[in-house]
C-alpha cells in the first residue's frame, strides 16, 4: 500500500493534515477496536456520524477521544449525531452545532461544524449524516452547502455518511459545489459499507477548491489498522484523507 503523507506544517505555513470520517453506530460495537483504528490513522480531525446522543453521551464521546489521543471538538447529542474530534495540533476558533428541519416520523438530522487553525492554515470543518429518504437527503445537501459557505472561510472539508452511492443526485449535488476526495486522489479501499463485506461507497469526504487532496480511501492495510478491528469497530468502514491546506493570507 502506498504511504499516506504524515501530518506536518510546511515552511510556507501550509498544513498537511489527516481527516478521518467514520460512522460509529452509537458505540454499540467494540469500542476498544474503534479507538485502535482511529488512533492508528493518526488524524488531525475526525468527522463522526451516529455518535451517542442520549444518556451521558458527552462522557462516552470524551472517553473515545481520550483513548484515541484526541479531544472532543463539537457535536454529539447537540447535533443529533454528527460530531467532531481533533488533535492538539488544532487551535479552535469557533464551533456550531446545527439541527436540520425535522420531517415528522423521521430521524432528526444535524451538522457539527467548526473553524480551526492548523499551522498557518484556517479551515472550516463539517460532519453530517444525511437522510435515508431521497428527497429529504437532496434538500439536506443544499443546506450543507449553504452552511459551509456561511462559515466564511476560504478552505473547508466536509464529510460523512451520505446514505447514497456516487452517481445519485445528492452525491452529484455535493460534487458540483465541492470536490470528492476519493475521485480526486484514490488511495486504499473504495467501499465503506457494510464493514463485514463492503460493496458500496456511501461515506465520503469533500473539500473546497484550493485544498489539495493527497490521498483518500478506506485505510485497509495501513500500519496499525487491523482488519479484525475494522470489522469489529462498527458497521461502516472509515474514510481517511490526507490534505494540503494553503496558509491563510
């Protein structure tokens, strides 16, 4: 497997970072395996979906973050599932959890967002988990793009569980406004679900123009990432992305 770049700050202030997107199924599986996978990926930012939302959800997320040598940045119960973790390399400028309009009889959906500085770079960050309903999902993609634009940053990364394969109209809508990192620089595995026998890509990471994608995919074969852990951690496989974010002028 080709090596994915390690995190670093370049002499010009630009930041090479690792971003991990992961649906963790409310921590209902092997949380030790989950923490090992996250830690082995050495991410600067983690975009979680299906984080715990109810009883002691913050404590559970904080415990997971600590086990992976990270800290809880935002989201969880206050964002209806999406959450953000970060390494101590990130300086947090602001965070905001957003609840999307609720359709009666369906699950509440939300966005976990933040603006961080890493090295000389300033970056907007967003995690989401889109609806199972096609029309609602398409509408939520538009709200995601609006919210990303409202962060007021030049560079941003957004990712999550889209509940849709590439080629679907919601996937295309996001791809029209953002760059799909797997398409830009495929690395590792492609399919993310189900973890036991993956046959589709429904989890993805996107970036705005100006962010260089150095590699993106499922980190199967990455040193320290055990196949048994990937299958035991949750029902999705993670998406690991390496990016180079220009320094903020």
